[in-house]
């Protein structure tokens, strides 16, 4: 009974780890979950009164319950049965695949993480990098949105900062749920993003069963009033211009829409722009099919090198924020009114007619988004240099060119953000940022675009190119004269 038993060291370590895991799983983790749930409840009580669009019960449902609901949804199970018959697979195996897809997609919204961790961190990050501004907002239109409506913010996609910026600036209105690509499915980022209410999607998936599960989740969330953010472009702009939109997720949102139902579906166009996009050079590389893409190690090294350079500038008190980041909120578009004006009922249309109607709505939304993209100092000044790439401008000549450009944009109805309501300051700010990045040079009091940086200047000019009128004779004439000089 008291004999000494000798055990291998590896077995002792394994036993200790298993014991530790048992303690964590049975004692500590349930306690942590209880603390987080209690804090989330307190946060819900606190923010619920000030949110314009309340957090829906669907978002507060336990994640496992939502996974089960999605897995055994009638339409999902019909697709699973069809696949099992077509490929002679056991039904249990197909159901397990469905559950895996559901677990991958369904978020784990936590109000404490959203409004305490995510919001505060997002605000700190956005405001530390940019001068964040709301340029225009249709406050009257936003105030008329019914409390029980499903609201979808539709926006252009310039940077991965879009997620942070949009969530931060819309936090007084709603808790946003948005689709995130597979790039974010790494630990611990995946868990944090899920707790913020985001759901993961596989871009360009050819798996019909997966697409059915994703479709049903988006339809369920929409039917239950979850506020969402939608990026129809499906990816970041690589040349600065808006990309051709994709309307798959939009179609999923409309699958269950009933014009006579209790809940309206309201789209809010949102346009955003930056004086500096953190990924700009990487995005430009993607335009060149022959360019060598940096590997993971190189990408991490570039990111760390960039951070080190910024830290060094901070240490020498020479660091400046990356200019302005601005968001414009447009006039809400009610789906009820949209279909009533056109005599549409998407449920009665053929597949082809439905897709065309959804695409028409999508193009309508993207035109509204495009018209809301803010005109900022850097894109303004960059446009002048792109139009006359070989010209040399004095300070006065450059300000004259930008002033003409502003006049032309405002006449076309564009939203020009003028910092401090001082056009001279806006132009100086744009010039300063381009000089700091060495995109333009100054010599003998004259400014000139650096030839090797013209692609980057064009990238920023492209962000507002669609806002310029086609017959901009006055500006084109002055630019042409400056170029010949």
C-alpha cells in the first residue's frame, strides 16, 4: 500500500495539465462566463436607453442555440437532404458538415465587449491615427426610421480601418453586425471579432451547402431586426476607385422581406474616405499581375518596420496623425417605399428577374454611397498633380487650382470637407501630408509630383474622380496651360 511508484516525467506533466484543464473547464471558465454575462447585462441596461436602434433579442440569444436553430432550419435541412441523396452520403455526415458551417458563421455578440472593449479601443485607435470627422449627416431622415425596422448601413470599402471607423461613429445609433473575410479567422482575433457581433464568410465559395447556410443566417438576422453593415464591393479598392459591387449578401437580406410585414428594411448609405489609407502601397501592388507578392514573413516584417518608424518619429516629436478620416451619412432608403413605388414583389419574380431587381437596387444604393464619399485635402491636392504630372506650381498657383477644383465639386453636389471651415488651411494640410510622405517635392518655392509616386497620387485622386463633372472645362484648361508651361 505504501510502496513507491515511479512514473515517467512526461506522464506526470500530462496528468498535471489534464488536472489544470479540468479545474479551468469546471470552475474558472463558468465563473468567467458568469462575470461577462452579468457585465453585459449591466451594459445593455446602460446603453439601451441611448441607442437609436435597440439591440434585438436575436443578438442576445445564446450562440449554441443560434447554431442549433440554423443547423435544423427547414431550408438548410432540405439542402442537406438533397446533397446526401445526390452524393450518396450518410445524413448524419452532412448534418455534421452543416453544423460546422453554422459554428463558423454565427457570431457571439457580447454587449460588454462591444461597448466597453471594442468601442473604447476603436475610438482610441481611430483618433490616435486620424482626425476623425462626421462631415454630413441627414439627421432628419435618420430620425424618421421606425424603431422596429431592420437597418443596414451600406458603404464603400477603402481600408480595414473601415470596420473600426464605422462601428465607432455609429455606436450612438446601433450595434453593427458585419461580414468579415477569412483573413480574420486567427486566434485571438477571431474570438474578439465574434464577440463584436461580426460573422465570418468565405469569399467566392463554390460550396452550395455552405452558401445555403450563410444565406439562411443572413436572412434570419435580417428578419429579426439585427442592424448590419454591408460592403457590396466585397473587397478593398485597389486603385482608389469604387469597385464593381457584388449583391449576394444583399439578395440574402431580401429573401424574407415582406412588404406587408411588421418590420421594414431600411438602407442607410454611408460614404467614407481617408487622407491616408494604411494599406495603400500593398493595394497598388495587387494591380500588377506580374508583381511579386510579399510572403507572410515579409508582410509581418513590413508591418513591424512601419510601426517602428512611426514610433521613432513619436520619440523625436516629429510624428503627425495621418490627416483626416471622414464619414458621411446619407438619406435612408425604405425598402417598403422602394418596392411600392416600382410595384415590385420580389417573392413572385422568377430567379433571373429577381437577380436583376436586386442588382438594380444595389446599383441604386451604390450610386447613393458614391455621391456621399467625402472630398478631403489629400485627394484634392493629389488630383491637381495627377492632372498636370510634369507641372511645377507655386504656392499661389497650387491654391488657385485647388480652389477651382473645390468650386467644380461643390457645383456638382459633392460633399467637400473643409477643416476649420478654412479653405486655405485645407489646402495647406493636403500639401503638408503629401510632402511628409515624399509624394511631392519642393524646390525654389515650386511644387512638383515625384514621377515614381504618381501611381500613389493617382490612387488618392481616384477616390473623388467620380464626383467631378464630365465637362470640367475651366479646370482642364488651367491644368493644360500649367502642364505646357
